[in-house]
C-alpha cells in the first residue's frame, strides 16, 4: 500500500487488496505498518488512537477476517498508551472468525537522522515502546511478529527462535533510502538465520505527506529464496508456506541447534 491521511480511504483500499489476495487463495494476510494512516504529521496517529478491543480500525479488521474466513496480521494500529500523548504501535493478529489471537507492540523505535537527504525521524516522541516478543500458534505454524525498524535487531528474532518460531510477519514502512541499501538483505538474513518463512509487507510509493517508502514487499522461504515480490504501489504478494520443507530444512541443516555463546574473556 501507499497509505495517506484519510483512514476510511485507506481501509477501503485495504479491503480491496485483501479481497484480491483471498480470491488468489490467501489464507493468511499481512498488512503493512501504518496501513490505516500515514498522517501529515506524526501526531496525527495520536488523534485517532483506539482503546484495545474497540474502534473503527479494529472493527474493520475483525469484520474483514470473519467475512473472508482468513487470518489477518493487522500491520500496526495506534492503540492508546499509558502516556496519553503517545500511542502503542500495535500489531494485532485476528483469526478467521475475527477474534484477536495475539498482540505485539513495536519494541525498537525509529529515532534517526538520515544525513544523505536530511530526513529526521523521532518515533519515540509519539510512540511508547513495547518490551516483549510475541510468538503464537496458528494453522500456518508458530507465528512471530516484528515491525519495520525491528528488522535491524537480530537478537529479537533469536528470542522468537527460542520460542519455536516458524513464520515471521514483518509489517514495515522502510524509507526509500534505507530500503534501497538494506531492506532485502535484512529480510533474507532474518529468514536464513532463523530457518523461518518471512512475510515482509511494506508501504511502497509516494505519500501525500511527502514521504517516500521503499516497498518491495516479499515472502522469503527458510533458505533465503524470495518466493514472491512487489516493487511498489498497491498490490499483493502470495506464496505457499510449506511446513514439510521448513522441517526438512531444519533437520538437514540444524544450525539452530548448533548455537553457542562464547564466554567473555577478561584481559
């Protein structure tokens, strides 16, 4: 998607794309970060923050999941935080009856200055960070959740591996500049390191607020092979998650069982 500042317009677009993906055979749908709102300013998301379990965005996802009988990983939804001037960037997982089965709050916040194009991001000003990993049981395997900037922190994914992760969803909105440099190599690395499928759903294109996101949504298998890919703009990627292939790869190449943490030597 290339979401804008109108929530209802974004939800209409999400509904259209979900319907297309379902018609193509999708049973698990992953939406990108900020799918419901890419505001004109960062504080816009605070203005539409929803209480957990109620609100326009959450109702839409629940109804859509139930309507199509699909599981939906709902990108990020701005949920109310303890600090009322900020939100939680919450990724909610809905089952095929529209019931919430899991929640992950973005842990790593994008507070950076990109010198090359003089872009500055300060997510911690409007987002309250989470502190826990989330890995849940689904019909598609053990599903772990991460969001955008989290992709750069492999220790988060190692914790998921300790919890038996098999499929990782990474809703994202990478900048055009950082995406060009790092997006694909990081997505494929997380799949290879953890011998897991990775579904990386990304914002991609030009936004009304002047921002450009990299796109290149992709699904990667446990060997690092890109199974499907979309450069940018509205659309979907689709692939089969093969549990037999995953388990055979892990059995024949058991690097997760070979992990060792060397002792620190004092000098």
